[in-house]
C-alpha cells in the first residue's frame, strides 16, 4: 500500500511547509493564495506536490487535494501538525492489521504555548455516528478506493473560509457512515498539533451558534431541534451568551439551514 498526506493550507510560498510538518512520505499540499501554480519536489522519503489556487474555503481546498491524490491510503492534514518519524509506517500498518477498515481515526497530541495540553485518542474500537462527531479532519485517514466508489467529498459550505464556520469534518464522517463505510479508531499518536491561534475562529459568538444550528440541520435533518436543545444546554466552552440566547440562535440556524441562509446578524 501507498500513503499520501493531503494538507490544507494557505499563503505558502514554497514546499518548506512539508519539512516543518515532518512529512516523510508522499504529499499533496492544497495551498490557497493569490496565484495559480503547481510545484513538485522529489525527496528521499517521497514526492511533495503543491497546488496553489486563488480559491477560498477549507472544504474546497481539501477537495482539490483529493482530486490530485493517487495513493491507496490518504491522511488528511492541517498545516499546524508535526508528525512523528514513524507515522507513515504506523498508519499503513494500522490498515494492514484491519483490512475491513475504510476509515481510521488516529490519536494526536495537542500543544499550546509550547506545552502538551491534551492527548486526543479513542483507543482501538469500531466507531458509529453517535460517537464520532467530535473528530477533526487532521486525525482521519481513508482508503481512497472507498471514497471514489461512493463519491464522497467535503462539503464546501462548512469550515474555515466558508459561509458556515465549522463542521466539514463531521459532515465528511457522516457521508462515510451514510455510504456504509466501516470506521474505526486507533491508539497510534500521529504527532503534535499546535493550537496557539486560528485563522478563522473568533470565539463562541452569535454567528458561531447560528452556524451550529445550520450544521445540526445538515447532520440530523429529522431530529435537528432535539440535537440543538442538547447541544445548547450542555455547551461548556466559554461564552458570554446565556442558554436561552444560544438556543434562539441555534434554532434560527436550523430554520435557515433549510435554504442554507448565512447569519445576517439578526436572530
């Protein structure tokens, strides 16, 4: 089997991002900047290819990388990840050891201000829709053949740079489950993800909760209101908005999500 890392990034001038990430295998780097360019470089460990487009939106960027990929196994990545040296071997070994797996979610250490603050790892188990909506794309590896056979791509209206601020990872996994793909988690730690800053997240403000309502509509069309109620009440991250305001914004998002109406500043 072969492995490619598919990196979504912005404003890169050259392929040094692959060195910073310690990518020791083939890679396709989808770079959103103000130009069109394709560059390729062979290394001892593999071939790095960067496709630069003037597009915006993380879903579209990941789809650009997907269209250019040709390996058996694809590992999605953000540009703030630094991989362990043994990552390529360990990821391929995980798929060899579980030939029935179409998708595997790996572990990752989270770093902030130079210190490891958290290790995100779900162990070795079969995943289902109800216990897999919290995994970021940067931890997901897939069999390319499974995506092609089921025409699975990333939604282009959700995530950084899109009308709705997040959720492309959850929607991608839901597409996998809807297609009947087998999804597992694995206890291997890919590396370290630096979360010192975000290029798009500005806090849990009104738009954040409205967008969550839209996402609930897309994820759970038959029980969006119930899921919104649960999320709004159980929300634990820091916000100045009270529970009733959060629920009002999210229910507005559920209604707006029917026609994919972005937040207007009123709810």
